[in-house]
C-alpha cells in the first residue's frame, strides 16, 4: 500500500566513519524531502559540513543530493576510497604468497 500524498517520510541515514563502525539515525521528514534534507537533519559526520567530499547513495545506488526520497528509504554516506580495490587485492595476494610455503609440482611420495 502506497503512502498517502503529503504523508511524512520515514527514512534512515547511515554512515560508517571507520571500518566496522556504523552510525544510523532514523528520521521523519516532510513529504518531498531530498537526500540533502535528510543529511542535514541527521547531523552525521561530514553531512553536517557543507561542501564535504562525500558521495551519497540510496539503498546502495549513488545518487545526487537533490534526489527526492520515498518512504522507508535508507540514505548512505560513502567515504572516499583510500586504496584502489584492484591494487589492494594485488597487495594481499603478494603478501599471502610470501607467507605460504612454495609449491613444487605434484607431491613426491
């Protein structure tokens, strides 16, 4: 059942300032509110600072700050990447290869 026109929106804003730490705020906003309105109302991290270098997503999809919200949306603040994911994988592979014993073909019996 769709919410009535003009009914308040219930949204959640989530932000992970550090790995394995998530801050969430549940909000009730007026109909027609945008991602930017939710971020301002949440007061979370860099959302409170105008012009912060943060991307936004609604349910994991990157959206502009002017995107209108729907009831029960989850707005997420996305931190900038510290390391390119491909490079991080290469580094993990190299360090794992250095720690493991060298393989020498089929095992001799």
